[in-house]
């Protein structure tokens, strides 16, 4: 599948990042909004007769943000046995490093569950998650919400910018992805 490069501006600019507080979490209204969107989207995905594409996007965004926090932080932490990144440090509200990890170990399962739900929709079936998929998605979005409360606004804006940049880079090289890497947009 070939996809054109996107020229749309990023949601957050470098100026948004610089103006965000380096020592306070995002404003409570913003955090409340970011808490409600994935919860509402997951409810729709589980209960609506025909869940809309937007619920898939909202949940996928939260999972992509979690992936950025865990695997693409300012100081990645690798497993000495496998050499794989298992957590990352980000700058906390007091300036000290905060370790963000996949607390449940279900992040990859959540990514896979969302890909399966999207594939079902592309096959003309209702977009749904199975039981383990629901559990994995809840765990991944809970990890994101925990980080949202623990990290300063500047760090969260940086995470959003990094996630958007990473996903745009993937879409811009969709024809040259390594084996086993799949990218989906609905």
C-alpha cells in the first residue's frame, strides 16, 4: 500500500512544547479530557452495534502514546538478557527521571488487539476486541493515564510530538518496513 506524505501541520508545535510547564502536570481539564476519550471509545468499541472508526483512532492514539513513553523515552532502559528496550526514563515534575514501563506486560498485546479489530472492520465485520484484547487495551491505556498524572505538561507534549513524528515516519516508508512490522490506519 502506498501512502502520500502528509503535509498537514503537527498537532503540537515546538512552541507548544516550550510553553508547557516543565514542573506541573497538564491542566486538570486537559487530563480529564484525555482520560474520558479512551474510556468512551473503549465503551463504544465493546457495546455499540457498529463502532465508528473514531473510537479505533482514539484508542490507537492512546496506545501509540504509551508505546512512545515506554520504548522511546529520553533514556531507554534495556533488558540485559535480550537487549530490548523494556522501559524509559522521562523528566518528572521535579526534574528527576521517572521510569515509565509496561507495567502489565500487555502493551504488545494491545497493539495486536487493535490491529485485529481494525482488520475485522476492513473485512466488513463489526470492529471488536476479544476478551484478552480488552484486557490488554485497558492495561495499556491505564499505563498512559498513570504517566499523564506523573509527568509534567512539557514532557507529555514532547511525547505527543514524538509519537506523531514516529507514526508519520512509518507511514512515509510504508513500502519499506521490516518483515513483521505492519502499519494500519482507519
